[in-house]
C-alpha cells in the first residue's frame, strides 16, 4: 500500500491528460457495468467463435509462413477464434506447401477456418470450366468455405497481375451459381464503395470482410516490391479507397433503403489496430459483426507462441473491460 501511494505521488505529474484528448467514440459509464461481463460469441456460417476476433488472411508460400500459420492456428484453438488462410493459389497449383495451409487439425473442427483465392483465379476457373478444382482444394483443406478477395488495384500494380475480362461482380455471381461452397468476400486494403457493398449484400454470401483503407494496402505492397517509372507515375491510385468508418456509413444507408439484403454478417477490418477499434465497430454496425486484424497478428506470430498468446489475452481483456464500462457515443462524428 505504502509503495503504491508513493508511486501515485511520484507519477501524478507525469500522468496528465489534455482537455479534449479523450477518445470521442465512447461514453465512459463507470457506474453501469461490472468486471464479470461476458463478451457475446460470434456465429459465422454455422460455427461459433468464442470471441468476435477474426485473424484476417495473411501469408503462405514462404519459408516463414509455416511457423506463422501454425502459431495462428494454435491461438485460434486456444481462445476460440476464427481464421482466414492466406491466398491458397500456390497450394492449389503446387505440392510441398501442405504444412503451411493444412491447419484444420490444429484449429480444431468446431471453429471457422476458411480458404482464400483471388477473383482473378475465379475468373480463370470459370473460363476453363475448372470450378470443381477449387471445390476439391477447399475439401482437402477441410475448410468451411472460400474467401474470395477482390483486388483489381493490386492486380493493376502487380507486374504479373491478372487482367479482368469482366467485372468482379459478374465473376462472383457466376461462381456462386456454379460452386457448392460457402463464400465470403473481402477487399485487400482499399475497401468497398457504396455501390459495391450494396451488390455484395444482395448476394447469398456467408460474410463480407471490409479490408478497408487504413491498414495494410496491397496496392502499396506491389508498388514497394520494385520501383519503376510506371509505378511511380500511377502511385496516386493506391491512395484511393474507403475507410472502415466510411463503410459503416454506407451499410447503415443501405439498410435504411430497404434493399433486398441477403448477407447480414460482417468482419470489420482495415485500420483495426486493437480491441477498442474492434469494440466500436462491433457495437456500431447494424448487423452481426466481428473485427479482423492481420498486421497486428503478423507482428506477434513471427516470434514465440507465448508472445502471440499474450497479445490475444490483452485483446480479450481489453474487450471485456470496454464491454463493461464503455457505450458508443451517438454524437461521434469521425470528421470532428
């Protein structure tokens, strides 16, 4: 007690906050909660995550990927999370990558584990009448379904990128008609505008993941892979996009329109840095929502498992405390 009080005296002047520096997204209600509050689980296509925390698609096909993905799969199993695999194109095309992608036994059979391919691969499979190969790949992985990442700007900047012969929506619509798989859709750092979101929400998707502007931007990743006169000249295109806050507004408006909405499950990702960002979107979205992170998980998964475990424990503890004492500020405006 004596040491704690002495610490208070010594640290008080170092612990000042400036007026107006509080997080305006929330109302702090210290009388209205308790430390034993429980976070609601999150249901995704028939499987339940203990916490609404999603490990967004990251990596595969490199030497380090096996260590990273095994750590991520272990932490999913321990805490009841869900996970999207990195692009499975290399797994489908070549042998020798099984340990990087075949993670079902580690994750367990009760939690969501999803495969992942780009819309370019889907377009080619439709053209070649090889949709069954994608279905078979998902079966081999024992995955719950397929994440289709929509990435026209990334492909545009990629030296070996795909050229689309029809709109991604047309490709996606045809694939859903022909495949027996459950399908989730995500962007890769630019997010979705209102027209794209409305089209997606009218499809029978298992979920929509934001992949919003504000986090890892795979168009910039491609620019940074190797500078060229072309990439430098076209680089401003990488800076267009829709933030998670923009997409929240779009989804609210679409719901008000009363459109024929089929997909009502979302994963907010892109610029989600920690549990407090996640808490905001979980409680602000008009539909069932989890929050996803990639870069933060990647940082902690590259080292020892205990480092990753502690990171997840911190996110859960923070989410619990936020659930107990914070309420969404209805007057918050992201432009203020």
